[in-house]
C-alpha cells in the first residue's frame, strides 16, 4: 500500500467511525447552533450590527467546532491502544496526519455549508443578495453574478476550515495525552489561527455585504498562503508530535 | 552529586558583563530622557519610544531564537539546545510584556486610549499568548526529552505564525474602503539624533537580553543536571517490574 492509499484509508477510517458514532457531528452541529444563537442574543438589539456580524459569528462557531472535531478524532484513537497500532504501521507519520486532516476538513466544510444559510437566516444577512445589490447598482466589482459570489463564498469556507483543521488536528495530536487537554487546545490553537479567522471573516463579509470580489480575493490570498505554509510546517513537524 | 551551591554562584566574568550592561543601560536612559531632542508633534512623549521600540525588537529576536533553538534541539537532541530555547522563550515573554506595557503607556497620552488595534501591538499581544501557551505545555510534561521536543514544535509553529499575524493585523483596519489612521509614533523619517539614540537603546536592550540569557542558561544547565540526578535516583529506588508511566 503506498502512501497516498494510506492517507485515503486513514481518512476513510475516520469518516466511517464518524458515520457510525456520529459523536462529532452531533457535538459540532449543536454546539455551533448554540454559539450562533448565543451571539445572536448578545448582539440582537441592533439589526444592522447583527447583519454585519453574521459572517463573524459563523466563523467563531466554525473555530470552536474545529476544536471539538479535532479533539474528538484523537480521543477516539487513544482508546484501547488504537493509536499505537496505527503508529506501528509502516507508513510515514505525515500520512497519519494527512488522513486525519482530510477527514476533519471534510466534516468541517460540510458543517460550514450547513451553517451558512443558518447564519444568514438568523442574522438577517442575505447570502446571495450582496452580489445582486452590487450588480444592480453597477458598483463594486461590476457584473458579479450571484452564483459566482456564492461559489467564492463556499470556496472561502473550504479554505478557512482547511486552515482551522490543519492547526486543530496538529495541536490536538500534541495535547491528546496531556492533562488539561480540553482547555489547552484552544489556548494553543487560537493565537495561531488569528490570521485565518481575520482573513476568512473579511473575505466573507466582502462577498456577502457588497459582492466585492477584489477585496475578497485580497483576503483569500492571505488565507490560501497561510494554508500552504502551514500544510508544509505541520507535515514536517508532525512526527515529533506523536513520538512516544 | 553535583555541587549546586557552587554552580549557582555567578562567575566573575558574568558579574563584570552585567555591571557594564547596567552602566550602559543608565547611559541609554540618560540619552533617551535628557540628551535627545523633543519631537515636533509629541514633545517629550516621544521618549517612551526609545524604551518601547528597542524592547519590542529584541522580543521578536528572542522569540525567533526560541524557535531556532527548538529546531536545533529537534535536529541534534542535545539538552543544551533545549536550555537555550527555554531561556530565550522566557526573555521573549518578558520583553514582549514590557512592550505591551510600554505601548499602553504610550497610547494613553497620545491617543487617549489604553489599547489600539495597531498591527504591531496586536502582533505583540498574540506573541505573548503564544509564549504563554509554550510555557503551559512545558509545565505539563515531566519527561525532559518529550518536553523538549513538544515545546520545540510549539515554538516553531508559533514563530511561523508571526508574519501572517502581522499581515492580518496590518490589514485588519486598513484594507477596507474606510481607512483608519495608524499612529505608532516612530514615523518613517526620524531625526538623526533620535535614530542614533534609538539604535543605542536597542543595542543596550540586546546586551541585557544576552546577559539574562547567559545567566539563565547557566541556571538551566544546573536544573538539567539536578533533574537527571533525581530521575537516576528514582530509577534506582523503583522496584523491578514497575509499569512505565507515559506522559
């Protein structure tokens, strides 16, 4: 079995585990929905503030969901020595990381796609409407089709959740067998993912608010750059994370 | 048995170095407070800049070196590299905290607020959070080898995030149709004398960093030797067949 097969096999294993137990799905969907609700209550007095905060709330919910998802995926492997068996397998450590990363990224992207209309509805933000406004008024990026804006928005969600998943899976592996891991994982992770959070929120706001593809693209460049750099850094360093 | 008491005494050359550094620090403070010109717009308030900017630059160097020493530890596995990494990390955290305090002191009279989301200040705050995470992780692991490895990884990831954090924080308020004005006081063009005083202050801050590093590394070696001695003693006392405790 070559390395790519190993990566896909591990991703498939994690996704199958999730499909059967639904532990992560239930936890993340409900936690994200509760987060969106709580933030809606916090900012609900001002409808304009709520509409402009819709994407910010979405990304906060996704960030916390990423923490839960990554932590849970490692905990499941720590039971009954499954992780040691996995590490005893003659594949590179990076393959284990990539497999878990793919599984977590898939779950979080799916969650993001589900939360997007929810955030739009709860906060009164018209997801596709920004582009329609800009196209109708002839301003912003000129003729930006709503479908294109929504597609770029979905791409932003995928790029942002990739960044979260990269760091979350990495640090969750690091803290998996430490004491106080539940509180340590966000403490370690959030300062590192600040650029992702910032870039993703700004890009999403640009797309939803005014359909401004140029502004969104400026932030997307930072996002994609971060993803690329961290993919390399985490892949290279991962083997030091899981050594006994 | 190591003679901890003897090894804890500062060697004479270190005392001399620290003494000279103290004198140079007093000279730098005198230059900053007394012998440098006032600023055209900020008057005497600009003098905080000498303490704030110099310490900020050294804090970034210290955090960068923590990651470098960590990488060396991962590569070579010598305990000495881990000792250097911890010492540099402590200095980085200390100087970054001083930067924040200086920044808050600076922004209160100039901008009438204790905190601005200025790119550099935000970056320093994030760096403090990253280094605090580094030390929390170190505190949770008892095995020195694993501790060194894990904290090296944390330091490298943290240092790698700094350029991105800076870019994100820089664009945070400015990459937007409504531009905001960022005032960090140093300006692009600086009076020649002020630049000279700033560079001298930075040099002295670097000497202070080096002095603390030398002292801390000395202590770190004693700590490492003591730790090794204790773990050897514990192994000798442990009965046979005891299960291995993983951390």
